[in-house]
C-alpha cells in the first residue's frame, strides 16, 4: 500500500495478483489461458513464436510472411508526403521470413512474396516524405535476388523484369535486378 496523507491507496501493480492467480493453475490450464490470449491478440502469437523459437513449415511461413508484408507496407493514404508510422518490426519479420524461405529452397514462394513486397513497398516509398523504408526493402529482397541469380535461367530473367516493372520508384535494388534481367 502506498500512503497519501492519512489514507492508504492501493498499489497499481497488478502483477503480484496475476502471479498469485496463475500459480494456482495447472500446466494444462496455463497452456489453455495462453492459447486463448494468443487467439485474440496476433502480437502475442508473434511474441510466443519468437520466445519459443518455433520453426514453421514453409506453407505457414509463406502465409505469415504475406501478412507481415501487409503490416510493413501499410500506411494511411491520407498522409501522403509525410513521415508516417512504419512497422519496422514487420520489416524485420519480412527479412527473416524471406531468408528462411530461401534456406528452405522454397524459391517460388520467395519470388512471389518478393514481388508483393516490391509492389507494396515501392508504393509506400513513393508516397512517403523521405522514403526511409527503401533500405529495409532492399535488405529484405537481397537474399531472394541472390538465390534467383544462383538458380539462373529464363525464369530468373523474367522475374527480374517483373520486379523492375513493379518498382514504382525505380530505385529499389535496381542495379542488381537490371544485371539479373540483362543476363540472357
């Protein structure tokens, strides 16, 4: 209790009460509580996945990566030419996820999601005041570009052309993609 004058005010820290209530629960009940909270709050899901170092199969990874791209590149269209808020954590998730897809030899998924990132991300850069996120987009795309370059072939050239066309600012990994496209 905290004293204010002659009165005792209750403490505002709820954690001792929560800790006491949780310590009375069984392991099964605690797992059920965590899952219920996670189902209602996607940020809790991401935090649990990180803390528990959960390795997802490629199909789940691709779905989560698509969602992370949406979060990373999303912005309020009414704030054109402003420094709007950017979800930098989502960009980190995208980078990690694309690298993981490449490591899992899921190049088709990685290329498709990289194209989605190029379209949405370059639009975000185009609409911002300073385009601060262009470096993050390049960092996300480089593992995919390198993997496509290593795979080579006609499909690599086509993909590089699609990526260059999707870039509405014309400067995101443009040198690397032009080199890849021009290899024939």
